[in-house]
């Protein structure tokens, strides 16, 4: 285990500050950080869930009015 010092001189027994900095400082091979496109899966699931919820509420209201 490495005994490292944090930025303020605080004892960091796990060396997690150094590992975090190494993770944050990594850049893609192109040299520029690129933002990944959001996956469509979760968004489609959310839309389908909202549509189903609206249909269920509409069916309950329709049945209550009969």
C-alpha cells in the first residue's frame, strides 16, 4: 500500500486521490475529450411507460363514467 498525501497534506491511506486524478486526467486517443451520445434505449422506455400510464388512467376514467 502506498502512503500518499492529499492536496492539503491530509493522509490518504488508499491513495484514492492519485487514482481519481489519473482517472480524470485521462483523455481519449484523439487528444480531445468527446461527449458520448445518449443511448436511445432508456429514453424509449420512458416514453412507452408514460404512454401506458396515460392509457391506463384514460381507461379508468372511461370505466368510471359508464
